[in-house]
């Protein structure tokens, strides 16, 4: 079940173009930037849409408040890698799914301390490869160098990695197989690259769908069967 966890659709009126491209590429689900009525929506063309929220606060106090408001409405909660203090906070908080690297923060690099915190909490590093596709020459070399360094740090720490497109136009989306080859460019082996494209995104989605379910009580605790009123003799 290949899922692209970051598709930046400019507006809901453009959704059909991305649906068509996803169908041609073999992608079954996306986390778009547009607002959805529910955390999980199946489009008219059968594409599964997962609500994604990006934390944009600058201070930990405001980030905590923002996260509390978003977590029950979004399947995916992401935080762009930034300063060490806020990145470490996001890495430690189990409610944050992804620490992201992409066009908006190309100069940022994952720190070893952050990666170890994220490995413990289950937060994954998200690399948005559109930043590579849209760069050229020396600039592309710089982008690749930075992304490869963060990828190495994540792998060394045992931190999970997610490859997503960050596409704002359908032409920048890629098939799951092409995405695995981008993983090779970032220094991953075949197993790690397939994990970043196929398995880790699906596990994150499935985990959070369970948490958003009315049957979920807490980590490791779910309502299996609801009791009913029994008639007395």
C-alpha cells in the first residue's frame, strides 16, 4: 500500500489532477495539504486521503498548545527540522510523527542527539525529495549532501525514515519504485529504502488510525467489546 505522506496540492479544485497521477504511478494514498472533512477520506476515484498537519510554532509552549489542538484531527503531524531545542522537543513527543527536511528548510541538518530521541519515541525523519528534483548544478550537490548527512545520522541512530514527494505539481510525484532509487541516492541500501517508501509510512498511518478510533483508550488499551444492558429476571 504505497502512501505519499506529503503532497502539497495548491487547492481542492486541483485534487483530481493529483488523483489521476497517483493512479498512474500506483500510489494508493496521499497526505495532502488541503483541509479534509475527516481525518481519513476516500476520494471519488478511490484514492485514500489522510489529513496532515504541520506544526509551525516557534516556541515550545506554543508548539505544545498547537499540537494538542491538531493531534485528534490529523492522521499525520509533522514538524520541520529547525533549532536544536524545538527539534529535540518534537523528537521526544510521541504525538509528533515526522521531523521533516524539504524545500522550506534545506539548510537544516538532523543532529545526533535529536535522532536518538526520535528513535526512542518512534518519530521518523521525512525527506521530501522535490527539493532535489527542483535544484540543479552546485545547488543540487549542496541539497544532496545535506540530505545524505541527515539520512546517515538517522540510520546510525536507528531512526525510521520516510521518503515523500512534497510535490506541489503532479509532475513531481514519483512511483514507489522510483522513490526507492531516490533512497539509494541518499545512501540507503535496498532494504532501508523500501522500508522508507512502503513500510514505515503505512505503519504510521495504521498506528494513528487506531488512535483516532473511538475504540482507542490509550497505548496498548482498546475497547474490544462494549457491554450492553442485561435484562433482569
